[in-house]
C-alpha cells in the first residue's frame, strides 16, 4: 500500500513534500524487503528449474550405477534432456524422484 501511495505522488504534480514518521518508514521498509525476498525466491526457483547435472553427477546423487540410470530412462522414471548427444538431468526431476523415494511431499 505504501508503494502505491509513493507511486501516485511521484506521478502527480511536482514540488510535493512528504512528512514521514518512523513507523511509516518501518512499514515501507518492510514492504520493500518483502518485495525483494519474493523476487529472489522467484529467481532461485527459476534457476533451480533450469539447473542440470550430468549422468555421472546423477549417479553420485542417487548412489546408483550408470546402468540403473539407463534403466530409469527406458522406464520413463527419470528422463534426461539431451543437449546434442549429451544427456543432462534436470535438478527438479531429480528432486521429484528423491521425494518419491523418501516419502516427502
């Protein structure tokens, strides 16, 4: 709400002065911090969605063999994204498989 008021003042006539007390500044600062946190959370979620690992790294994460990952791929359990001929596993898919195996939501 404070951001809307400030924007309306900025868009209005020039030469307007504001008197702001400490509690108003505190509210505005908290709203600003919340907006920054939400923006960072969205960016982190986007980055995590795009993050990939190699087949070797996926083997280490799951503590499984290369042939197990190939079988999972064949069964459609964990399908890699291929960049050229290089198979890469999305971290979001890996987390989904880990959550299924350990019963996490």
